[in-house]
C-alpha cells in the first residue's frame, strides 16, 4: 500500500474524550471513528488489524474442529419467547418492530437461533459432537459504553456453540475450546489467563473467563503468578485426544475474578510470594450450560438405545473488537502503538526520506516491490513530507519494522532498519535488507508453532 493513496486520518492531538491509552491511540492512529455512543466505524487501518485478529480466531476455531456459519444480526422475538429470555434479558436488548408489527431484536447473542438450527437438522447422536460458530456483530445497550471499542454497544463477537450427547461429551467440547482459546490469545502476543468465573443462574462449575492483565482492566482478578509464563499447547495438539490434562494443569493454579473469590480466600489459597492481584480485561468467556436451551426449545437427538435425549450444550465467546484495544493496552510506548507482528496492520513500512530524488524513489520502489514479492505485508511512505513527520507516523501506527531509505545512505549502498519495539537501528547493505526483514518477521507471525 502506498501511503499517499491510502486513507489514514491520523490526529496530532490526543482527543479529550478518550480516558485510556488504547482508546486515545486508536483515535490518533486513525483506526476508528465514533459514530454514536458505543458505536464505531472501523477505518482502514483499524479494520486491517481487526481482520488479522479475526483470522487468528478462525484458524484456531477451525483447528479445534469447530465449523463456521453465519447467522443474521436481526432476530425474531419468537425464538427468545420460547427460551424465556425475551422478558428476562431486560434493557440491554435492542427491541425492534418491523412494518408488519412483528417483534424483532438486534441479537445480543445467539443461543436461541443456533438451537433452532440444530433442532431443525440434527436427529441422531451419530451426528455429534458438533460445534458451530460464527463471527457476527452484536448489539447490547450497555448502561455505560466506554473506552472506545473496549466496551461498545455494537461489537463483534465470535460465538461458538457445542452440542453433545452427554455431560462427558460436553466437558470434552469445553476442553477443546479451552485449548483453542489459550492458543488464540497467545498468537496475538497476549497471555489470556483462564479464571474461574460466575456461571450466573445457570450453575455448574464449568465457566471460565479469559483475562488479559492490564491496569485499565475493568475486572479485579486474583491469580498465581506462575500462570503468566505457562507453556501454551502447541499447534500439533491432538484435538481428538484427551485434553483434560491441559485443562487440569492450567486450572491447578489459582485464578479467579472478584465475583468468585475475595482477598481473604485468595491469600489463603496462594503462597505469599506467588500472589498477584491485578486488573484484567475479559477477552473471552466459555461455559457449559447443559440443557438450559435444549429443554425449553426441545432440541433432542436419538441416543444409541433409541431413546430421545436432550442435547448438552456449551457456548464460547471472544470479543475481537475488544481484543484490538486490549492488545494496544499491552503493547505501546510514549510514541504510540507497538504491534506484535501477528496482528500488525502492516509488517514493515518503507520510509523514503527524499521523495522526488530519483535514486531514493527508485530504491524505495524496488525494495517495496521485493518485500511484497517475499510475502511481506508492506506499507510504502511515499508522501512528499519531512522525515520527522514520517517517523512519527510510523511510530504512532506501530509498524514493527521501518526500512529507511535516503540519499546519504544510498551513496554508500546502504539502508537502515529500525526495530519499533527496541528502538534499535541497524545499517545494512541494500541487497541484504529484504532477506533480513523476512528473517525477522516470518518467525514472529506465530502461525506455525
Ligand atoms: P462483560 O462482563 O465485559 O460485559 P459479558 O460477560 O457480558 O462481558 P459475554 O456475554 O461472555 O460477555 O460475551 C463474550 C465476549 O464478548 C466477552 O468476553 C467480551 O470479549 C466480548 N464483549 C462482551 N460485551 C462487549 C462489549 N460491550 N463490547 C465489546 N466486547 C464485548
Ligand atoms: Mg456484558
């Protein structure tokens, strides 16, 4: 992408309405624009990051055996009346009436709709286990939308729903998602720590929220320090095998939100030198809820003995539009965002220090072309502008590597690479630059481990 032809409305000033750093940086870097309270347009740069986050989620959902579909945003109230949630959901639900005066709603979640899909087509236990997911916009009329896309009213959610014959099957489905979630967040550079969470009126002990630690997090969390450095299940983890040992390993160390524990309970459970009391951002929530929806909505399958049984369900959410600011909360400095390569809007930016100088233009175009040919997602800053402004933009929007090209270096046959994260700059021969960038970038995509 050539920056002179791109749409990147960066802001010089920090907008006053933004309280937390990720919200400030998303506005300043031209990633989002507020449209109404809790509702945002994803501008091109932000949308590019969002898509990378979504892609990682999809890859890990698919790897675990979940199957993607797409359900509508606007739902019929009838299904929600069947489950009993139409009245129970309250003011967070945006209710709509169509021209025939039918009651509709903008979906805050999809348990009812997916249960209806299931009961329409699935008859036999032989078709189980089944896990269906989609990535779709949700609307919740939050009392306090805030922090930009961290807590918005319209937001994107990946929601998966598992269907099993019995409780043992449902637990196995839960463990698969548990492992997929550990991998998903880790691929974005984050440690998503599973915490025992409230199951609400549903009950049961299988409810875990995944939290990313950050000072600006809305939840108070208590955990054993060693959870932060634990090994993530590798890419070749066998999802058809027994995943309980991984679940047991992670959950053997204490971690809970303040809905589930208090300071005293925490202190009694964790040795003093291992206690970590912190703030957390909830980026995912998984739980098993048995027959809560299958019972009222009569979703049954014929079991091996020929008798009909209620299907056992679970649901598993991740918030991609919350993950983007969560990643920024974890990775930024005074100059701006410091994207991990795996979700960076561009992996490298070619900075032409002297647009209009024939040699600089030619060298920049050539290296930009070679980066693209090598499969690097590259941006070319070809704007006719001073070097200071170009560096500031590149730092602000957080591109992991800057390839700096100018007449002075070119005379010696040299260019520079700046590492955004460390600030380190290295000078190298023109001919080595692309190979060097490829060797730096490719392993950090984290897509093969
Ligand atoms: P919270 O307690 O933060 O309101 P929740 O418990 O209502 O979240 P779930 O219903 O479990 O959330 O939704 C699954 C995921 O969707 C959450 O883990 C979060 O990542 C995301 N999410 C929920 N509400 C919002 C929101 N208002 N804005 C952005 N993302 C959200
Ligand atoms: Mg909520």
